[in-house]
């Protein structure tokens, strides 16, 4: 049985658990983590984040708006990405203070 992974937001140190094969954004929303997002399907690019440490697999790369050069630079759309172990990410967009990932 696989155990959950921990995702940490680099700038704030906030962290949350993500289950194996669970999209990082889904876990963040469920646990009210401070992650910017909008569409949840890889087209708005609001949730684009840089993987600072660890490995994050990007899913649906042909249908989402992320370029090969962004992928090579360690950027991922976390609405369609899973953590392969514990990771540290840095969202490229920042939320206004006190806003959490709730719709």
C-alpha cells in the first residue's frame, strides 16, 4: 500500500498531503492550502508552479497549455500533476494575503 506524499509550498513553508495518483491541486483544495487556481483543467495556467525539489509528473501534456521548454525548466500545471514522493513547489502566481484555495 502506498503512503501519502507531502507537498510543501516553498515561499510560505505551508504543506499538505497528497495521495498517490491524486492531482496536487485537488489535495490543496481539499486541505485549504494557499494555491492559486482557476480552471482546474490545464488551460488557464493560473496554477503553474516550479518544482523546486522532488519529482512531479505532468499529465495530459497534449491537452494542457504547458510548453516543452516549461516542462524542461521544472514547471508544472499542478491541476494535472501528481507528486512522485515528497516535493517542494513554488507557484509562479501569488495569492492575495489571506486567500486560500477555495472556490
